[in-house]
């Protein structure tokens, strides 16, 4: 079944590339050589996507460029596809003249301005990190209020690099949290990219203890190497395990970290919760937000998940809404609170269109 879906995906991808390339060929008012240069440059950008398999063998500057160009081409191609579909539809209903799409400076300039403007906005929107406030109320005994920071989907590597991560660390430290919780996908794919940038040193700059669970990208990067990186970074990694988190004033918080569902043999949450103390306020870190009812049934107070990125760009966010019970934002089921984060980082192209990059500042009372 996976092979069938892969073949279908490749056919759709090739068909979309052909459709976009044909339109660009018809649109640009250049001679034969000029048309080949434009379409060839676009094809080369797309081919960079397949260089992802060889990035770790390339010099860091080269690998960074290949990653940025190749992965960004997916999102730019998606919007070119949608734009040309709209223009074709407009031509069919006689709202767009045929001349606008054939050897047209006006058509070329319009498409260029729309796409460039949209992705400049998407990049700037990605760089802005939204601060989300949450209030976590509990009837369990707490002597005072407490502040924690939560994040998911950092995707650190060739595109989210150390200099950018440094600004995230500074933002979190400004909050003066008592603990930091990360809901998976700290690593994008390459441990080499983190090691050469000494990302572990940046993690050690956090001024509060960090607790995290695994995400699917930790498995893509190689689970044993990911665990070693977590250890070097001073992160308390919880894989189907729990930890008691000391807070100010003698209070204690319990955090449970599930293994990612990539591991089909991970422990069932019900069985996991039978081994933990029950008297503490409990936060569950579970990267992928499937089967949310399990946390409610297990008596979890709050669950943090990520993974969805809320699609990163519209209209993929609509598809995420169809896949997940809650693809983004807060949810309440019985006495259990949930928050599915769109993530502070991102995979692939660094664009946010119709979604946001965020970190959560939660006050526990």
C-alpha cells in the first residue's frame, strides 16, 4: 500500500511540475534560449530537493543552500500550481484574456510579483515567533503559581541554524520559566548539522531544566544518535518514562514522555500511567496528536503535542483539520486540557502562510 501511494505521489508531482513548466514556457516573452534558461533554472531548483539524500556528504555551506533551495521549491511550486489553475479557470470563463498567459510581460510581471510578495511575507511571518499564553488550572495541591515554557518542532539543522536558535533560547530565558517542555522533533534530520554548529552548547544556555520526548524526525536522524545528542545537550529525555519536576516553594510537577508512534512497540499510555505517582499535576508529552481520548481516560491533566505544523502553509492547514481531531490550538476533553502546537520551527522551506510559529508560556495555578 505504501508503494502504491508513493507511485501516486510521484505521478502527481511530475504532472504538477510539467503543468507549471509548460505554463512558464508559454508565459515568459523570451526567445527559445531565454525560455530554456528560465524553465531549466526552475527544474534545477526542484532537483535540489533530491540532494537531501547526500547533504551529510557535502560541505556545510553547500548542504545549506541545497536544503533551502530544494525544500523551498515544494512550497513555491504549490502556489505556482494554484495560481496557474486560477488563471486557467479565469481564461475559461473569459475573465482573463488569452494574451495574458502567452508571451506576456504583463502576465509574467503579475505572476512574479504575486509569488515573490507572498513568499517574502511568508518568510517574515515565519521569523516572527508568536508568544501564546495558557492558563493550566488544577484542583491538585499547589502552594503557588508556576510558569513553564513549552515548544514543539524545532527542526534544527541545515535551515534552522545555531544563530537563529540562539534567539529562541534568549526569548525563552526572558520568560524565567521553572521548567521547559519540548514535544518532539528537536532534530530536523541530520545530527551532523547539529554537531558542526555545536547546538548542544546552545541548549545548555537554557536557564531552566529541559524535558523532552522523541518525535518522528528523531527516528529519521537515527534514534541512538539522537539520544546521544540529547544527553550532550543536558536534556532530560523521556521515552515511555516520567520525571518529577521540582518547582518553587516545594511544589512538584509530574511530566510523562511517550515514545513516538513511529515505534509501533511503544507502551500503551494506560499501562504507562499505572506506574506513575497519581497525586501530582501531570503533563504528557506526546509528539503526534492521535487518539487524544487516551489522555483523558488515563487521567492526564494536560497534553502537549505538535507534529502537524498546522500544514505550514494554507491550504494544507485545511487538510490537517480533516486528518486530526485537533490539528492546532487548545482543546478540552473532560478534565483534560490539550494544546497542539504549530511549532516554533519548521520543516523544509521557512515560510508561514496562514499559520504561525509559536512557543507557549503556561501558568499553572
